[in-house]
C-alpha cells in the first residue's frame, strides 16, 4: 500500500536540499520537537547525513522525546516498518546536502518533502535538483523560507521565485541568534524561550504542516476544521504577500528620497543672500539669491554673458 493511504502507518517527512547551510537540521529538529509537543507523536528522528549533526544535537538533549532511530538507508523499509510497529506516528528524516541516489531513495518513502531555503541567489539556484527528485517521484513538496531578514526585499522576492516551482509555507523563519543558541544544548527555541518570536514562527509552521499532513491522510476533520480557500492560502497567498512587501519597500524608498532637512521659520523667512556681511563668512556654497548681488565677497566673477539667445545656433550673422 502506498504511503499516505493507510491510516495506521506513520507519516514520513523528509527534509532535503542540495545547498549546504540551508538549515535542514535546525528546521527538522524544531519541527520534530514542536510536533511532539503538540500531540502528533510519538515522533522519531532519522539522520542520514554522514556529518551526524542531528545525532550530535540529540545526544546533547536531556528530554527523551522525540526519539532518535539508528537507521541504515539500505534497510530503510525494514526500519520504518519496525518504527511503525513500535507505535511511532511521525518520522522526520534529515538528509545530507547533496543530490545522490541515496537522497532519491529516501525521498521515495516520503509523504511530504520539505525544502528549507535561505533568501539568497545561491539557495534559489540550488533548489532545482531537489524539486526534480520530488516531481519524478510525485511527492508533494513545500518550500520553507528560512533565516530571513525582517522587512528585507529579497525575502519577498524569494517567496515569489519559489512559488513558481512549488508550494511556499506561509510561515517564514527569520534569522535570530536564539535558533543556533538553543541547539547547542539539545533544545529548541520553543523550549529555551517559549514566549519569543522564533518559537511563535515554529509553532505557525508546524500548524501549517500538520494541516497538510492531515489532508494527505484524508482526514475529514482537517477539511472541515481547516480554513476555507486552502488552495489560495497554500499556493497563491505567498505571492500577494511578497508583492505587498515589495510595494511597502518601494514606498519607504521613495519617502526617504523625498525627505529634506527641516528649516526653522526664521531661515525660511530670511533666506541667505550674497553680499550679506553677517552671512558671508558662513556661506555654504549654495546659491539661494532672489536677486543678482554679484559673486560672494572675495570670490571672482566667473559668469560669462550669453552671446546668443538660448536655443539658437551661433553664427556670424548673430554677431
């Protein structure tokens, strides 16, 4: 039976990206903990990255949940079945930053593929192979904009670009120190600072992913209790939001360009004039004269009288 059709089997979420440093391990660890906290577990984590970043994080962790499963990719089917029989209902798999036959095999078991993407040209160029693997295997794919800078124009541009290749999660994870700091001792931002903005963003992201997983399972309550216009929200909403961000950035740029230094009423009423002994020593080089009083004191006359009317070609007949 295909994955996603059996109500009793675990759902598998694979985090994949060809680009190193995209935040796969950080995002997958946070989603695993948030899913466990919100009652979607028991959750098991699988680390297929030879660097073992997820394993190192879990070993530093004091809490027992989510569980860490020692799984070999060649025996992935057998090990997933064992986890299901042990009662695990959500399996999150972290993958290495590469595109290999191993990654393709792991994606083949996925119910949902998550591609964390930083808002940068390098990350956008690197999403193609991962998208191709998911499309060849007909796997639903969701982009998560990760490590974004608040109110940065490129964040909106990234969402627009990614939306041309797949679904973009409406929850964006912004770059904050607490994401990395919390991972040092095996925690997440939701555990280190539950009231912080980062924790709220992770919670919003899991809410969205949870609804998607329920719909993939065919849960009727996900259709009835979820928001109306799910198609517009899931696929179309990131684009208008990004466009709105770009328009706001444009307005702010125009406002900044039009701003002029404020002047006092006294300066406005009495503009500085050349030849004024009180002001000549403080002359700033800007001509504010309303009448021709000649050059500033001590400055030579550099103006040359016009020999011809403006717009007419000079010729001997004009002289």
